[in-house]
C-alpha cells in the first residue's frame, strides 16, 4: 500500500514537469486515478467524473509497468488467466474457450516458503516459486500458450551449522521489477547481495551489495541503469548510476527500507520510505554535479 502511495506522490508532484516536456501526449495520459478519484496532471485538479477509466497515465504511459505490480494467485495476460495454486502448480485458463490447462509442475511436493508470485514481463509471464532451503526460488517464464521459455534457480538461504544445530537462514527477497528485470536483494546486513534476473533470457547478474532501490533508464523506464544502497550505520545512501558512484547522508536514511526513483533529464528524484510507516521523504539530486538540489 505505501509503495502505491509513494508512486502517486512521485508522479503527481512531477506532473507539470512531465507534461511540459511532451505537449503532444494523449489526453488519457493527463488522467491519474488516485484515492478513488481522478487527478488531472496538467491542471492539478481532481476531476468530477465518476466514470471508470479504461485508459490513464497508469495504463498508457511508459511508467505503466510500475503499476502492474505482483499478484499472488491470478494474472490476466493476452486473453489468458495464469492461476497459481497452493501446491505451486499453475493453471492456464482461456477466457474465450473456457478451457483449463494444468502446466507441468517440476517441483511438485516440495515444501514452500511464502507465497508464489506472478508478474507480467516483456513477451510473457514470470512465475516465482519460493521453495524452502536449498531449493531456493524457482523462476519460470511462460508465453501466452503456457509454453515454458526458461526456468532458473536462485539461492535465497544460507546453510548454518552451530554445534549440533543446523538450519537454513533465508536472506534474499524480492525487491522490485521492470518489464525486463526482476530484482532480489538481501535483507540480512552481514550478507550483502543483489541478484538481477533478465526476463528476456533468464540470465542472472549478481552483485556484492544489497540494493533498496533501482534506477530505471529515462527513455523507456524498463532497463536498470543504477542502484541505490543503504548504509544505516552512517545514515547514508550510495547511488550507482551508469559510471557514477556517489554518497548522500540524511538522518532519516537510517529508518528507510525502500527507495523509488525517477530520472528527468539530469535530475534524479527519489522517494525514501519505510514499508511500515506512512512517512515518505522526497529529494532531488543533480546527476551532473552529484549535489542535492532539494
């Protein structure tokens, strides 16, 4: 919930800037559904219309993927419904013919750790199975016919042995995604790790730091051009953007858990927040000078 509010805050605040840059946007891109109302990003006024919007900033802009989010049970995709069951199996329902096809479950019977996740990616659907211990995350991509395009395993736990006691310590969790990538990062401070899955071919990129946010490309908002790391010890964030690397300190950084970002020209706008708190902090950094603008 707080992430949705944060996105709303970010885009509503920057509404006039976005439209000043592109005056040929369709009228639907001016409409932003928010809090059961419709906010006009050009006039900065709420609309009195109560009609449901089929098209809006959230569906037609290049930022649309940010609003699609994750689902834990069903995902509609190109006339099909992908439905995850409690045993990790996946059903494919054709909305037109009403036929139901069970997809192959290679992990049938394996114990799970949390809920499975579904998300829409470029040219397909990603299915994330959180399994226990050494089985890790199993991540699959399917096309609209249910054909498996790839399957990849991602380690999410550390094996711990202390005298006679042995167990697996989970440390890696889902952070966020774009249409082209899914990002996992460690939430255990002594295990710095970020894993990025390429949704096109299933390749993995691994980094020895823990990310609390990513920086998407300014052109299409689908590729990852940077990361934001958090250092609670000195209440700072470290920004890695293309070839740049710089740090900023703020007292409230020690309490945040996530950061949303937006690149506009040479400005990096960030919203820093804690997923358990309604408070959010908005700031902007000049990417040319690396200085804080506001």
